[in-house]
C-alpha cells in the first residue's frame, strides 16, 4: 500500500514538473530576424489595430452600397379610442335648423398594417460615395502594408541594437578580465618593490570604471530586449533568444548590389498613399458638384386598416399606392458654392502634397545612398583602427609589466583601445541602420 502511495506521489510530481516546463517553454522565444519579423506581423498591437481598420473599411463599403439598394419597411398599429371625439354640426343636416347637434365620429378600435418599399433611382453623391468607400478600403490595405513595413523596420532596429550591445558587453568583459590580470601583476610588482602604491590604485580605478560601464551596458541590453518584446507584442516576462549573430549580418552586406538597385518613387507606399489621398480629394470635389443635381426615388406601399367597436368584429379595408419622388435643389444661399470651392482647394492641396512627397522621396534616395557609402567607409576605417589600438595596448601592457611604461600610460592606452572599440561598434550599428533605411525605401523588407 505504501509503495502505491509513493508511486502516485511521484506521478503527480512528474506531471507538475511537465506542466511547469511546458509553461516555461511557452515563455521562451528563440528567433531569427526573419522569424521575429513574422511573429511581430501577427502579434504587434499596431498591426492588429490596422487590420481592424481594414475590416472596418470593408464593412463601410457594404454600408454605403446598401443605401443604393431597395429599402423595405413594415409597420403596424392598434388604437383603443377610450373617448371618441365629438364635434358640433349644423342642425340643418338633421332637420333641426338653427341648432348645433353634437356628433361623434369614428369607431372605438382602429387597426392598421402596412409595408413600404423604396429605391433611389438617381442620386449622384451616393454613387460617388460608393466609389469613395471602395477607394478608402484600398488605401486602408496599403496603410496595412506600410504598417507592416514599419513594424519590420522596428524589429530590425531592436534586433540590431541587442546584438551590438551584447558585442560591446563581450568587449568590456574581455577588457575587465585583462585589467584584473594586470592588477594582479601590479600588486605582485608592488609587493616586490617594483611598483608604487599609486600604480595599484590606478589599476583598481581602471577596473572600477570599466565595471561601471559594463553595468550600464547590461541595463541597456535589457531595455533593448524590452523594446523588442514591445514590437513582438509579447509580455515582459517572455525570454527572447536571438539565433543570429552580428557576423551573420555583416557578412551578408553587399553594398554594390544594393546601390545598383533602381528606385521608382511611384512604387513607394508613401507615394501611393499620398496619391490615394489626391484621388479621395478629387472624389470629394465631384461629390460636392453633384450635390446640385436632382434626386429621383421610386416607392410602393400596401396596407390594410381595420375599424370597429369590437376587437373581434372590425371591418377591413385595403390601400396601396406607387409613385416617384423628385427632389431638385433650387436655392441654398451660396452654401453649395462655398462647399465646392473648399473641396477644390483641398484637391489642389492634395496634388501639391503628392508632388512634394515625390520630390522628397527622390532626395531621400540620394541621401540614403550617400549615407550607406559613408557608413561602409567609416566601418572599415574603425575596424582597422581597432586592430591598431589593440596592438598598441598589448605593446604598452608588455612595457608596463617590464617597468618601461607607467600606469598612467597604460591607462591612456586602454582608454584609447576602448574608445576605438566603441567607435567600431557605433560604426557597425550605423552601417546596419543605413542599409536598413535604404532597403526599406527600395521595399526590400520582404
């Protein structure tokens, strides 16, 4: 019996551990850059909101179209006249000339039911409104594509920031380990009378300074991870592991191929959206101009009315009619003219905005190509500078251990080396961002 209880407890514990592991794994994400972008497309809050806008615009199209379709309404009524209306009529009708005779009209109970159908035969603003909502739906889809492009760019930036920050942390950790070895040697030299106490203090100060820098970098890395979590649309507790390294991205940069790619500003989403706004303004102008046109509608109704002094004994009569209704605007005190004039101004403004965006995109293309070339040159220069600074520091460290250089010279050499590493990492990030910006402009984010 005891063995069965022990076995049951073990089974329960193993099940609980399995559930905990499953929960932990659900909070872990190991992502390449492409996987991170795809994940963000599905879960980013801005993407979710923009997809809702697209769905709402589709509903708006049907809502506008339905106004041009036949409309059918039905109604019914029942009235209990508790006290019928009485009026006075001349007595001449009843053989009592010169008198007023009270007469009651109507019946105590009245019932009625009717059905009405109507349809617009001609309404120019409505037809233009249908065209406008269809265009708005297309623009919402283009805006979704632009949001997707922006989301991919933001994920890329956060991904790069994490990798660059982690590379900086690796450099600092290596430098701290090296400084600690130098500090250990300095203490030994001080014990042997080959160094002064100020040399030990200087090395301790160097280690403390770099450790403080490392702490700040660790905080920066966590902030960058939080930025990526926000773009992915996951909770702050989610652990993210990046499956790609900086070397994967730097080895993949082909500056010549990217610079040789043709740019057509008319295929850019910003231009397409601006062009869509111009078309929307044109339709708004047409709608205002067409508002002075007549409106024609057809209608048909059928109904029955019941009357009687008893609910169960009423006389029923049918009625029906059909016809056309024409509405012609005659005089609007200049309001229509003002609305047309304002719509025309908005249309001209939209045309100017489209031209301005086109010019800005062409200037932006030239600037981004220039930025990429400069960023690549600076990256190569800073990479060479790191190699030089590293060799200088190693040489100075060797001289210091041999007593041929002071601790101050070693500190300065180490500062120059760390500055070179920092410049290199910054130039690398600048190169990646320049490449990303041009890729986005050329629509290479897929």
